[in-house]
C-alpha cells in the first residue's frame, strides 16, 4: 500500500501513504495527499501532514477531546504524549500509530 514511491517525480505528491507501513520498513514517509494512520485499533485517512492532537482525537470519536490523552507511538521507541493544540508531523520517520486513554480512569465503581 505504499503507492510505489519510486515512481513519483520530485514535485509530485503520492495519493495515499500508510505511515505504519513506512515505520515497519524503517523509511521516512513521503509527502502525500492523504495519510493512513492508526488510532488505537482502527485505521483512518487524514488529508493534512500536520494534524493537531485535537483533530486526531475528534477523528477517533474521542469527545470531548479535553477528556482524553493522545500518545504518538514510534517504532522501537517511546510513546510521546501529544497536546490538544500540538501539531504532529506524519512524515517523521518511525511514527507508527497513536493510542488514546481517558484522562480520568475510575476505579471501576459506577
């Protein structure tokens, strides 16, 4: 699903880049019109290379986003917390996926 990056010319954007696939191969994702990302266990397609934490949480249906924590997970690296207004660079080498969790974790009592 890499859309044959070798076939694109220097100024041409690829249609779709799967950032998880590039991370597995240890390659830097190229610029593209769309990026396939994974948040938790579901895949999404975004049209911008630098979405904010808020945009990613809303895309994943985590509303209101202020009640959620977003982490960027790098292949063979740490999970990095992403702020709501912080931009994420999807073309950074090694970005594999994102994970979310509620800010207030209860003890199971309801």
